[in-house]
C-alpha cells in the first residue's frame, strides 16, 4: 500500500517591488525589494531632471517679481518680500523633486519622510515645539555675544501692516523651504549612500557637505556651523527614524530669522549662515546639542519607532 505524498507548504510569494523589509533603519530604506545597485544613480538622474523642470517653471515667477533698478519702488519691503517668497518656493520644490525621484526607482516616496512611510505630523509638531527653546537661546546668545549688541547691522522698522503681510507670506513658505533642503540633504543623500553602505555617516557627511556648499559660505566659521548643524540633525534623523526633527528645528530657526529680517526691512540683503562669524558657531554649539537631548528624550518617552 502506498501512501499519498505529504502535502508541501506553498512557498511564500516574493515581496512586491518597493516593499521595505521590517526592522530596516532609516538610512537603509532605499534597499527595497527589487533593488539594484544602480538605482541611486538612476534616481539621481531623475532628481536632477525633476528639479530642472521645476526650476524652469518657477523661474518665470522670479523674473516677474524681480524689481527694475530704475523703478522708484524697487527697494520697497513688499517688493523684496515678493522676490524672497519666489526664492522660497523655488527651494521648496525640492520636496516634490525628491519624491518623484524615489518613485522613479520603484520606491514608496513616503519612505523618504520616515520609517512609517509618511511624514509623522504629530511628531513634527512636537519637535517644532521643542525647537523653540534652543532657537530662542541661540538668538539670545547672538545678542549677548555681539560686541555692539547687534546694533551695527540693525535696519529700520517697516511698520506693523507690512510686517503682518510678511508674516502671512513667510509663515507657510519658510517651513516648506526648510523641508525642501532637508528632503535633499538628510533624505535623498543619506538614503542613497545608505543603500550602498551600512553606516549612515557617509551619507550624513556627504549630504551635509553638499548642503553647506549650496550656501556658498564665505567664512570658516560659517562652514563649521553648517556642518555642525548637518551632523546633529543627520544623527537625529537616524536616531528618530525620520526627517521630522531636522525639518522642525530648521523651520523654526528660519522662521524666527526671516521674521526679524522682514521687520527690519532686510529681506533683500545678501547673505546666509555661511557668512556667519564665531558668535553663531558658539551659540549653535550649545543650542543644537540641547535640542538633540530634548528630541531623543521625548522620542523615547513616546515610544515612537526608529525602524521600519
């Protein structure tokens, strides 16, 4: 008598392309099912193409609002605000450019945001609330460390109506501009190099170096300050499993600075953090580690995931 063969369990189906293995850290989220070693290169080409299309499309806005030097109202605060807003929109377009590039290599675009596959809005709000403390300390430290109390670079008060208009424009656009920079520097670069290397630090350093270079720094203090920011928020991105902490402190700091510049009629002034002197580096050397401690403590308390 022969017994029928014992039924064998069916083999599990292969994971769908773009599936992230459970337990994957943030910097390795680009190694999805169906990953090939050249995907970061094709993704970079898609990122560059999407960015060029968006830049060309939005450059017309900048040309339209660019003041004519012969125009008596060319130096008006509201005209400067329009030019500044156009620049913010241009930088914010990096967010859709990065997401398009992720989709081009069969990835879920949401994995650029966090290990949850989306931007965690509640956690972003918590981080923004925490960022108020170090940013306020940073600004206070700059005033204390400045030899003249900051009076040398002070502008003139533009008036409450102009400031209110500026706030209505800047408050929604500045966080988007900060997000655009973070999606590129701490998102795309960290995950692209993380797909090749197990350590997140090459991606953090390279992304930070590119981000620093894009600021066109003019002082070594500015280079050091921008790289310090990159290392701290890059580590926080890996430690918390997403871009929320980096976007929050970047946005809160930029909002505070741009509102001050708008109030003093200095939005048209050239310059960035790359032109800073030693005072900003000293202030950030205290403010950024403080922010990192607060974020990690709250992240642990809320028991949020750091792996997919």
